[in-house]
C-alpha cells in the first residue's frame, strides 16, 4: 500500500484545539500556514536550544497501536487531531516513519527532512485530561520534520 496523507491539522496557538484542513500551504524554513509553530506561538517555541518544529507527522498505525493500549486500560480511543500532530499518514508503519529520521522525503510536491522522532510529551495528557498518552505512544509518537521546499499539501498526497 502507498503511504498517503489523510489528515491535516493546525492550531493557531498553544493549547488551542487542532483544526482539520483539506489542504494547506507549507513554507520552507517556517512551516504550515496558520500553525502555532510557524507563528512562534507553540508551547515549545521558546525552547532552548531551538528545535526545528516546521511540521509533525504521525501514522495511522501509531494511532491504532495507541488506541489498542487505551482499550486495554479501559479508556476511550483517541482521535488523530488529539495527538497534536499536523499530518496523518496512512499506509506506513510506525517503524517506517521512525526510519525517516535523517532522511529526505517528498509528500506531494513538498520536500521534507525527518529531524527526530516526535516522542510524546506531557502536553497532550494535560490538554486531554487523561492519563497514559506517553505510554500509549511509546516509540510511535510520530516524526518532526523540516520543510525544505514550499508548496501546497492536499489530502491524498503520496509520501515517497
């Protein structure tokens, strides 16, 4: 199966719910139009040393794994936008996404570089008011990526 973009989510500032989009413009060296990190309004925007936070990706496989963990704990399933990740990709395992660290890849017509795993932090647990986010997404929290080129990302774009 080909890896495809099936969800686009942005938040205008730290702590505000993620909003779904059908398409979005990404700017090289900056990130996604209207997203908190492109606007320097994210919870970790003033982190020292500054980390590249242009865009985050997560696989549907990661969410399925986390939801299996939540089910075993008697907790409700989590929705993609609740992960606080920008882009949801189907057709790629969590391990395949982790393997993109240090590699360049293309999503639609946009070039990206995997910077680091987006390991879970305490923020989603606090915002959702539920426990276990870090355990549920252990080793499958997604990928932080650098925007090397700009362009329009659209649902259905292929990741290669």
